[in-house]
C-alpha cells in the first residue's frame, strides 16, 4: 500500500492512498499500511500514528515532513503539566516558529502551493481534538495512553 499526504486548494490536509503493486516493490515495509489505516479513520489519528512511528527512514519524504510536524505537536502536548483528570484541555497552536521553518523545507507534495501557517494550525487543532477525545474515551491520562 502507498499513501501520501497533500493539501487541497481549500487548505485541508488530505490523505491520498492507493495500492502499490507488490511485485514492483516487494520490500515495501508494512508500516505504511498501519498509517494508511489510521488516516482512513481520521487525519488526527493518522498524524498521531506518524508521530508514534519510530522508523522514519522507511517513510516517504512527505510522510516524514508531516511526522515532524506531528512530533512538534506531541512535544508541546507532553511538556504541559499533567492533568489531575483524564480530560485534556485543548492547546492553542504555539508552533508558529517551527511551522515557518517547516514551510521552508516542504518536499514535493500534492498541493504544496496551498501549504500555509493556517494549514498547520488546522492540522494542529485536528490532531489535538482527536487526542483529547481519545484520552477522554479511554478514561486514561496522557501518560497512560497507548
């Protein structure tokens, strides 16, 4: 399976997926299938899966780019004081400097011309909303979340 991320003309992050011919790429790692499954559920879950994925060298340059963004979010989230409750509060988009840096290193991707700080902010909010909901549903604290 192959997937890539891109930006729509309206500035939304979108997963473009499809099946790769396993005969032409038999050594393709199975991990992108897991990531594709996560993106099939939601952009937030897909970004979380990218951030959690340890072997970034197996990912395409576009997926590594978005993994780096998702890791910036997770770093910001994990540096907040632990909550006494399982409910996480939404955090504001605070990564303008990192996002500006990322804008200067965008790999070739579908819709790259539409990438902006607003797209990063929207992806941040999407990932944050997804994570807050998952932690709440699991009844766990962030430290205990899978």
